[in-house]
């Protein structure tokens, strides 16, 4: 019996193999009160339906600092980040080990019930990504090509959590979030492309 346990233990992924290299995660970056206040502020933003080459997505978005224009395939200047995100920016920078000004782009995504985001990699013009999840939990799914199929990993994003995509997780793996069952916000802080 002990031999069987040892065999199965060898087959289980180690923590380093259980997540893409370059993915970091931490629970409880915010209190419930801070989350509620942030969500209320986000609800006042002029969020617009996500548009991608003539297709309108089921989530609503806003970009600050810089924005990627999918029609022109270029990074363009956007409105300044609202002041209520300043404290979160500082926390994201501390988590990532960079100065707050390293984050040149801030993206807000609102996922209403039934909304998700398909498989993608963030545009190469941007570098490392730090994301903060509010309200509903959601699985973040990862995949990369392996032989004739895909290698897949999933990680639960809890409310008030923070994660970072850098290195392999940023360059080699696609990620997606399936449709959510209740309102969720994701706030993403991005450096420029040379930082990956």
C-alpha cells in the first residue's frame, strides 16, 4: 500500500508544475469594505461594450493611461486613471515589485451574469499584467499548445484577490475566463512590452 501511495504522490504535480511559470497569486489584497467601495466607484464609470474587429463582446470595458485600438492595431493615449484607483495601483505595484509609474495602462472589465472572455494573450505592446478580482469568483483557465493538443491548467480567482502574469505565463500561455454567474469586476494594470 505504501508503494502505491508513493507512486501516486510522484504522479501528482508539484506546486511549480501546477501553475504556469510567471503566474503569482495572493488572496485578500482588499477588505470586504474596500471591495464594496471600489465596486460602487466602478459602477459610475462610462464603461463601453468591448469591440473587437466589428464583434461586440459581452463585457464592458474602460481603459486609462493607454488603450489598445483593435481597428488601428495600435496603442493610443486614453483618459487619466481616476483617483479612486490610486491606492489599488500602489498595492498592485508592491505585489509586482515595481514602482507604481511602471504601470502605463489600466483596464477595467465588467462581467455581468453570463459574460466571460475567450482564449487570448494580452497584446505584445504591453508587458507584465497584474489583475485584481472583485465581487464574483471565477476560474482563470490557461492553455498552451502541446503536441497535437493543449496543456491546460486552471486557477480559482477569489474576490479581492490579486495575480500577476509575467514570463512564460504572459508569453507562452493563453488565458480565458468562462461566463460568470454574477457580477464581477477585473482591474488590470499593465507595464509596456519590454517588461515581459
